């Protein structure tokens, strides 16, 4: 006979040193997942229904049905009522008998894991960020190349999801430079690709050219990610020589205001986020009520030398602060995660996103109802007071995640198998 009992999810957060807790509750709910770490007796729960906090101990018929679907031998299954104290002592025999589909949903807790290998059996697909997860812009990060190769060997599907302002083809083409095999990836979804499609459909599909105030990179012609290649994908669009002749604004890069006839440097914006050059231009654009489009919503990226480079997301945010209208592409917008799932051909319950930014990666995965892995040695390593491949102090990690108001499913020191 089935027995119901109530148990708040918060009581689970004390199961061993590998399960940290946060006191925040959020609206994003995901598919049930549970993991046991036999050495620490820690369990992490994900759920798709937050309407009650009931655990249900299944009847013998329920267990037999579930086990047959999973191909398990349940001839010796114990069908006695499950007590909360039993789980605290030894959760192993009870995992298959627990219906956790009605537990108050995360993200409220996260589990700490040391490697992707511990989680690989639970997912069919991995949606991967680039900077801080796979590489640092110069070389592949330690263990990342091997991790991708092992996941591919196990038949896992992988796709790049990046806030780079370049096209998807460029993101894939650069992977061998960092030591990765492009055949291991199903493709890429980039904010630049999605942004150029939107501009082409909204501004560049007419017979007459549209003019743009264009903040961009000082690129090299012929490079697939060069600004001229990006603009070509936008359709009938040309750089404006002045704000007065522009139809919209594009935050694409951090080096220059690219005009039709010349360039205007953005000063030290890239290195220190100084807005002295940019602010007057934005105010003129605001006076004309020009809409802005942002191809890269990131605020900063960590470079190979550990310095921070400031990204176009800061320009977009400044324009919004002034009262301007801006449409941004890339993470944390959930539609980009959904595009990855379509490309992979998998359900959200079978995929996990790996990223190093709470603000973009984890927030976006939560919004898309995807499980997520936060890599702590990426963009947040200074706030977490840690180095590459080393887990942060538990108190620092808990405080940071609670403060930032986005909770991942898992926390991991580096993307390695």
C-alpha cells in the first residue's frame, strides 16, 4: 500500500558535504533527476512540479512497473514504508521507490561534483559554453579536449552555445585551434548568428539600404568572424557616417565606432569599461529614439592572461539606463537554449548546459528549464577566490550563489572527465 508523507526539500540539503544549499526559491522548474554519491550519502533532486512537497513511497506494483521499464531486477525489492530517517542513514535501497515529481522545485539546492564523468550517464546531450569552459581564447583548457573526446566516444551529443558576436560557422572553425575535433560537435548557436538573422529580417530585407551606428571590432578582412563578414549577413545594411543618418544602433564589438568612411576608437572601453567616448554617441542616438540591437550581451570575458575584457553588453545596458530601447541576443535568453535542443534533437530533460557565468549561462538554463553545471574556474574565479580546477570554499560558494540569485544544478571546478 502506498504511503504519503510530507517532507520539505530543504531537509535534503544536509546530506553530506557534497550538497550545498541556497535559501532562494525560483519560478524555473526542471525535470526530475536524482543522484547518489555512495561515499557521502548526498542526493540532489530536480523536479518539474512545484505544487506540493509530497514524497510518495510506491507500492510493489508501482515498483515492478517502473523496474520493468528500466530493465531492473526487483525480485528482492523492499516494499516497506519509507521513513525520512531511513534516507538519512542509507538512501540506496529507496531511490527506485521514490516518486519525486511533486517535490518543491529547484533551483534551491546544488550538488558539487569533481568531473563530468560522474554526470555523463544521466544525460544524452551537452550544451557547451566556450570561454571559461572549453578554452581561454588562446588554448584549450586543461582536461577539456579529453572530456569532449570521451563524451563523443560515449555517444553524447554536443553543441556550442556562445555569446560571441561572430557567426556559428566561425565558432566551429576556430575549435581545431584549441585542440578540439569539429566532428565531435553537432554545430553551434551563437548570439551573432541569431542577431544577424534578426537584422536581416527587420532592417536589411528592403530594396533601400538601412544605416547603422555600429560599435564593433577592429577586425581583419577575410576572417569569417570579421565585422565586414558579419555585416554582410545582415542584408541591405551599411554603416552610418553620423547618428543623424542612422536607422538603428548595433552593439557588436568593443573596439571602434565603424563608419562608412573611417573609424572612431572607443578609447579604453575594452580594458576598463570607460564610457567617455560612447556616452555622447548614445545620447545622440537616444535623442533620435533609435532602436539598438546587441549581438553580444556579455559584460566581461576572462582572457588568457587572466585580465578582463569588457564586452558590448555594457553598451546595451548603458543605453537602457539612458532610456533607450534595446533587443539583445544570446544567453540568458531561453530561445537560444531551445534552438540548441532543436538542433540536437533531444528533450530538455536529456540535456545539461555547461557554463561559467551565473548571469548568462545559469540564468538562461534556469529560464529554459534545463539542468546546468557551473564551472567555478571561469569568469567568477576571483569572486569565488579559487584557481583553475580547485573547488571554492563552501561558505564562499554558498554566499556567492545566494547573492547572485541564480542556482545551478551542479557546481564543478573544471570541464574535465
